[in-house]
C-alpha cells in the first residue's frame, strides 16, 4: 500500500507542473484521495463485503467529487487530474500510467448484469477533459481521447480519438486528399466544368478559374480557401488537447467570414463557367461591371 502511494505521489509530481511538494500532493489532490479510497473499497468488494465496499466508495465520492465503483480495476500510477465529475463504472479497467482529466465518464451503454459494460483502458492512455468513453471495448496502449469526445468504438493503440462521435486522427484525414467515397477529391473547378459541359468539352478554350474570373493571384486564394475550411486543431502532437483549446486558433467570427468569402468565390467561378458555356452555344450573357474581389474582403475581415 505504501509503495503504491509513493508511486502515485511521484507520478503526480512528474505530470502536474502545479504540484510543488509531496506534502501538497498528499493533502490537496482529490484525485490521489479518490484512488486511495478506491483501493480500500475494491479490497472490500473482492472480499465479498459488497455493501461496505459501496458505502466506502460513496464516502469517497462525497469527499472528492469522483465516483469510482468499487468493482472497477485501476492499475498503478493512475493520475486523475482535478477529477471533479469523473465517473468510472463497475466493469471498467484502467491500465498503468493512465491520466484522466475532470468530467470524464467511463460508462456503459447496456443494462445487462454480469456482462462487460464499461471500457478497458490500456497502459499510458490519456483521456481529455469531459470525454465520454461508453461501452465494453478496449482503448489501446498509449491512445489519447480528446476533450469532449464521445467514444463508442475501440481505439487502436497509439491512436488519437476526437469529436462527437469520435473519429481516429491519421494521415488519411488530411484535407483535400480524398473525397467522401475514398477516391481522390475533385476540385471545385473540375466539378463546375463537368456541370457546365454535361461531362463533355464545350469549347477548345479552357474554362476559367476563380483566379481568372476575379482577377486574383492563385496563391492568396488557395490560402483563403484553406483558411476558410480550417477547423481548430489542437497544437499538441497527434492533434490532441486535454482541454480542447487551440492557442493559435482564429477568431470564430473571422473564421466564419473567411468561409463565406471562400464559398462566394467558388460560386462566382461556377457561374462564370456556366456563362462561358452558354456563350460557346451562341447565347449572349452580360458580365458584371465589377467582379467579386475576395482579396479585398479578406483584408477587411483580417483588419
């Protein structure tokens, strides 16, 4: 028991920069207190003293704000940071060296007794603040669960799961590499050309691009499109943030305006391609006196 306590204190001093001394950790960290109380409750549970085990865990919940069922199995050097609102179910298993932040639920989705209803966390798993891991599946060793993620399927070892419902972050998620059907993504210009010509070339002259139509330099427009479609990606390695905060994220209102400008530029290009196709068929189409200036609007938004 004392050996486990020393390990728990040492791991908190290692992982929490706010921890300054062993005495502070021993007296002021509810996550440590919850683990200590759970070990006593789990021993009673294994000994068949079920009511007493539940009562001890209930006292631990009152003292720490962390609810751990006495039947849950928790490994060594598990750090529950802050911890308020953490709920760990009866059949949950937590491996060694895991880190769990506040508001996490290791819960179940079924109500059948005697079955594996709660998740199993491998060694070194980090579960971000507010995450919900629901079901009797396994989260592999070294995996990371992003803040506020809702995980209902197994997570491979070393992977990062983010979002609701959670998805695995990997190289295949790079924007613009594949379409939703797994094939290479088709550009807006290609789609506009196919729509204007019914899948066949309408003229020997190439269809104009958004840059030609609006008098834009290609590089700034590409930056605009990528910025407009960007989402807040956490800065930590693997796209993970325990608190779902991106220090470098753009202002939400500015990001929305950039998306609107990029969308308008794309629609302007489609309309121009349609007009060009109609002119190739012999129809006369009036063009606007002043083309859409995406660069000017982007500059106004940034200022």
